[in-house]
């Protein structure tokens, strides 16, 4: 590949635009529809050292029926786990529309030899992962070795063998919106199906501003090539109110075509129960106690 | 009406749209309003009145006194009577009044925002986030100057000018009242203010606030009416200073009216401001800036960036992005919190805009509307749009439309950008979009405009002087410079 074109990004203006879109007023029917949509876009995630088979079973059950006894609340888009737990999640979710996503490539640092990272991807796919969330080598990227980053992403894409590839840029380590934009453009060129902001292990994680930069990168690629790539903010999105803000960003940057789990996801865990709580409030007119909602 | 090529329309998705979100704060509007003279509301001397309507629905909101020569006479007399005490009041005491007015504006912000939107058609988002907070900000800012005028002009003894006649436009009714009143009062002057014919209600609400704040009677008098009322005020020999914001045409008449009379005049007039986008700009952010520059307040902005100059190498890409962005603009009910572009202020203004659209097409321009959502059946509406194939000699490149109509031209070199930007009788504002600091400074220094915004547009603050070059007027408002027209500087 040739030298990547660096697209200038004005951080002040991006943040101002993102903040302004946070002031849209989403009420009544629009709010209810948005909450359901956000549930359907959630990648319900657990990525802790203490993750156990029991915890993953609970997560899968919650993913299928976010609100016990109310079939109008859709299942989430995917369950996202470490590679060791993929086979179990696959088993729990067999025959359901909920997909299994696995982080791979030495998540969250990416600091192992490429050979091992590719092996990890192949193993997760073999165990039944539908989607792979990889991390880029931030070290290579910040050193300006963009060709190598590109080659690594392309190699992972190949190892995915048809599984969807989400490329985590870890925007909190990239230093500027211009770098975020460059990393996103690079991932798109290398074949990413999704660009994803963060691992959730680094602060700041997803922000409206950084997500807007990704949406603009995806929009330009679509305009140039006609190819539609998804966007996934992850980390730090805990409230329904935040989720609605992101949906507004998507709607007003890329249009309604992107308002589908095929093209937009939330990487989150505690978000799901807040979405459910807000849906219940719309239904019942009062808030539900935390102990009345099942744990994820 | 043609459309430029854009990205293919995405396939229909499970559509999600915002439900109507009208601002519902109740606002009481009296069935009629008199002039505010010597602290009291009084009917017109000859009983004349006129209707003020909601431009989004064409419904009558209230009836307002039409000021004649006798009303102006009474108002000026009241202002003259109030002058000696007000001007001798220590600055720190005047400051207290200004501060109180600012606080009261904040406390009644929601009501004022709704009223501004009802009477003028601007989106509630703008009246709530810009007009009302900025109006309060002007009173706060000038409260700070009231007891520090000697520091603003070292070595001089600043004295008030006297009775000021202030004539304000309909595009920012409350904010322009604040721009005019706050410095005049801080400097110890008394005032007769004439709001615009189509938008008198917020100025009258401000009069109620002045009553609440117990501003001494006669310090501020408000006479409502039309152009004749304004002319009577400008002609009155008891008025020592005239401040006008409005059209260049009226500004020229005012200049003739005060000529040879030793009365002071400041004019803030029209514009045809150039927004220059260089090829190295952050394009998505520049598109936002261009949208803000021309569609803010339906383009009813004297400093609107109504001429867009785009470097030829990025013109096609830029226009594609502009088309896309235009489609997501939400035009409609100004009271809806999600509306981006509201109603045109009046039937007369809509007719004027339509005339310009027709002339633009006749002269060979290509109209791009892009925005294709339905508009409300009643009320005055104009789709946000832009013209390509506009040449510098064309009407749309030279005359102020004062509506949501953008004229797009291109340039190849910085020299050409400067030449085209300055090729106008006006000189109010300009914008530059570039990622390169040295380029920004080189361009900005050569633009003949009172304000040059760099990588932003339509940003205002009470501390930043605002005003024009050439036929955009003279005198500055805001900042230390904005105090000068309201003071005699004795040695």
C-alpha cells in the first residue's frame, strides 16, 4: 500500500459538534424505539481475569432475554468474551441470533509476536467465534510504521476466515484525533468490518468526540468505495442517556442506514441494565430497584 | 432546481426519528402593549397600533402601539429629565442596576427564549443557547465597566454623551437591545430604544424587567413602531447620539439625517461576508462551520458567511459533503427543541429572498436545495440552499440576501481568494478555514473585514469588539472599544 493520506481533524470543532448533538431532545416514542435499538446493538461484554464458565453462562442467558418475561425487549447483538470461553458461549448460544465475539491478538496490549496472535485468532474462530475484536499495535503505529500496522490487520483479517473483524484502535493511547483518524483510515484500508474505539482497559475510552471522528472516517470511505463499515464505541458507556447521544451522532453523521446492529455496536456491560431500567420506566412510570433486574 | 451528485442514498433502515419535542414553557402575552415611557406603559398618543404575528403560523400574537412624532417627543423628554440624576450616579451604583437586570434576564431566560422564538421565528435552540444567555452576558460585562471607565481611557475624564436614540433590527431582538442598552447605561446615558416592527415583544418584556429592577423612570424608554417611528427618533434634536443596526440603505439615510448637526452616529449595517476554505482545512469541520455561518438564524445575520470561497482542488468533495449535511438539517417548528432552521421572520423578508432566488437563477446560477423534507403549510419558510456557477459580478455575489442562501465560488491561489473576498462594498466579517497557522495569519491580515474568524464562525462575546469596514458601517460594539461612542472624553 502507498503512503496513507493524513486527514486534518480539528479537535475543538469535533468536540463542539459532538457536544451539540448531545443536546437533541429524545422523548416518548423516539426514546422507546432508541432504547430497544440500543439493546439490540449491545455487545454484552465480560473481559476480566476472574471470568468463569458460570459467569459466561449468566451473560449468555442475559443476552438472550435482557428483560425476563418481556419478549418485546430484543436480545443483544453479541456476547464478547476471552478466547478460552468462546466454546462455552458458542454452546450456550447455539441456534440463537446472538453472536459470539472474542477478543484476540493478545488483548488488550497486543504485545506478543504476530505468529502467536494469528494463532489465537484461528483458535477462537475454530471454537466458534462469529466475530473477532483485535487490537492494533499502538507501538508500531506511534513509531510511524504504518505499513506494518496495515500488514498486521490484513493478516488478522485473513486468519478470521469469514468471521467479522473489529479493529480496536485504543484511541486513548493515540494522542490526537488526527492519529485516531489515521488509524481508522488504515484499518478501513486493511479490511476491517468494524472500527472500535477502545479495549475498556485504558482511559479515556469511548467518547462522543472520538466516535464522531470514526464515523467521519467511515463516511468518507463509504463515499469513496461504497463499502459500509461499522463503528463500535466501547468502554465507559454506562447510561441510556449516553447511548442515545451516540445514536444521534450516528443518525446525523451517517444517516439511518447505519442505525442497525450490523453497522453500529456498543461495547458495554452495565449499560444493558440501564437501558432496561429506562424501558421499564417508560412502561410503568416508575424506576425499578436494582435487585429486580437480573445480573448480566 | 438541480442537485449535485451525492453518495448513493442508503437503503431504508429501520427508521428512527426524533418525536416532536416542543418547548412547552407557558408565556403570557398581553392582547396589547403600549410604549414604555418614564417607567410606565402608555398607549400611542394618537391611538395607532399594529399587529405582531408569529411567522411560523401567521397567527397574531398581540397588538403594539405605533409610535408617532408625539410619542417620540414624550420619550425623549422623559430621557432628558432622567439624565441628570442617572449620569451623576456613581458608576458603582449604575453597575448594581445592570447586574440586577442581567440576573433577572437569567431567571426569566426560558420565558424570554420562548417569546423570542414565537415573535421572530428563530429556533428555540438558538434563542435558548445564544440570544438570551448572550443578552445577560452583555449586561454582566458592562456592569463591570460602569465604575472603571477612567481605567478604560487613561488620562481622560469620561462623561456621558446624553440622550441616545437606539434603533435595533429584527434578527436578534433581545440581544441587540442588550448590545445597545448595556454600554449606554454603563456610561451614564439615558436611552430611547426603538425595536423592530416585526419583533417588539421581547424588548417590551425587557421593559417589565427594568420595572422589576426599579431602574429609575426615564432612563430607558421604548417606543415601538415602524421605519417612520425610527426616522422621527433619528430626526429629534434632543437625541445626542444615534446607534443603528440594520440595513445599509437605512444607514445611509441616517448618515444624511445627522450630517452637520454635531450629533453622533454609529452604524452596524449589512454584509456579504466571505468564508474561505483552503485545501488543507479539516473538511468535515469546515462544512459544519459553513453551515453555522450561513444557516444560523435562517441566514438573518448581518455577518452571515453568505459567500463561500472554496479552493478548486477540493471543491467537488466539499460540495458533496455540504449536500449530505444539508439533508440532515431539521427545518420546521421553531419551538421544537430539535429544529435547526426556523421560519423566515416576515412575509416581506420571504418575498425579498424569493426575488433573490429568482434573480440568481436568471443570471445563470445553479440552485442546490438538497434538503427535501416537507415544510409546514402555514408560515414563512425557505429551504436552506446554495448556488453554484455564481460569478463575482452576479447579484448573489454582491447583494445581501439576509436569508438561508449561500453563493459558492472557487479560487486557486491565496491571491485570488483575497481579491475575491475583498471585492465587495461590504466589510463586516470573514472566515478562514485552514489547518496551517501561517496561512491563516497571512490571509487574515489582508482581509478587509471588521471580524475575521479562523476555523470557526459566528462566535461572539461581550468583550470582543464587533463592527464593520466600508459600507458595513462604523463604530464598534462590545469590549472597551464599544464604550467609546457612548462617552465624551474630556481632558
